[in-house]
């Protein structure tokens, strides 16, 4: 069979990849039947000289945790049945060459944290069913090429910390349901291209530390409900474009250290209630000389800009 016919076969199979019956038929003749133990052992031993893993029979597999961790040269098409998988934690962590289409059945996945962390070449559309996912922390962290629309159902997600941290190319609109999210720390940290409106429900968020730290392009209005936030440290540090009015309820905030550190464009009046804040170190360091924080309420007696 010549190279063109091999490609045609893969194209045809990929077209029907959502059909689990077809995949099982292919797998019975062309692959190993895997379970959780055997697939982890096999991927641990993977190298470029291995027989193709495209058609492995994975219908019995329930975890793909750290499956291709640090496999820098891995870039193979995966036509796998993932209908029983619940854990995809750090699946492609530091798989720096990987950039293949993924038509995974993710109906039962609970954990996608770190899934594409460090997968610096990856930039493929993702039509994942995320109805049951709880954890998306670090999902695209350091995925420096990724910039695809995401139509995820995030209704059950509680952790989005570092989700796009250092995802330097990412700049897509996000219509996430964040009703149950508690942690948004570092969510867009160092996401230097990101500048999209965010209409998040942040009613239950308690941690916004470094949420936009280093997101140098970001300059969007934020109508966040911050009633339950206790940590805003370095939230806008290094966000050199940001200059929006902030009407945050800060009555429960304890830490504002470095909140506007090096936010060189910021020049808005702040009427923050700081009665419970215990740390304001470096809060305004590196800011424009025009900035004036005189509108802040209940400044602690020990504060010295």
C-alpha cells in the first residue's frame, strides 16, 4: 500500500471516528486490547520506533492521567474509544510536538486539569462534552500555540485556576458558565494576547490572585461580583494596557499585595473598602505618577504607599 492510500484510509476512518462500533471492528483486527494498567505501561515505554498506537482498543480504559507526559516527540493520531474514561489529568503535559485532531468521547470525564499543559504545538478544534468536568485548572497552561474557540459546558467546574496561564496566543471569546467556580487565580496570567469581554458570574469565587497578571493586552470592563473574594494579590500586576473603572465589593478581601504592580496605564478612582485587608505591600508600585488612590475608603493606619 503506498503512502497516499494509507492517508486515504486514515482520512476515511477519521471521518467515521465518532462511530464506536466501527472503531471496535477496526480494533479487533489491528490493535491490542488495553486496560488501565497495560495502557499506562505501554505509553511509559513509548518511543518513535514503536508500532503505531492509533488503533489501540481502549474501550476498557478509565484513566488517561499523564499518559503522554514529557513525550516531547509524540505526534500520532489517536482513534480511541474513550467513552469510559473519567480522568484526563495532564494527558498531554509537555507533549511539545503533539498537534493532532481529537474526536474523544468525553461524556464521563471529571478531571481535565493540565490536559494540554506545555503542549506548545497543539492548536486543534475541541468539541468536547464537558458536562461532568469539575476541574479545568491549568488545562491550557503553557499551550503557547493554542487559539481555538471553546464551547465548553462549564456548569459543574469549580476550579479554573491557571486555565490559560501563559497561553500566549489565546484570544477567543468565552461564554463560560462560572456559577460554581471557586478559584480563578492565575486564570489568564501571562496570556499576553487575551483581550475579550468577560461576563462571568463570580459570585462564589474566593481567589482572584494573579488572575490577569502579565496579561499585557487585557483592557476590558469587569462587572465581577467579588462579595466572597478574599485574595486579590497581584490581580492586575503587569497588565500594562488595563485602565477600567472597578466597582468591586472588597469588604472580605484580606490580601491586596501587588494588586496593581506595574499596571502602568491604570489611572482610575478606587473606592475600595479595605477594612479587613492585612496586606497591601507593593499594591501600587511601578504605576504612573498620575495615579491617586485618595478615594479608597478605610485605609489601614499602617498603609504607606
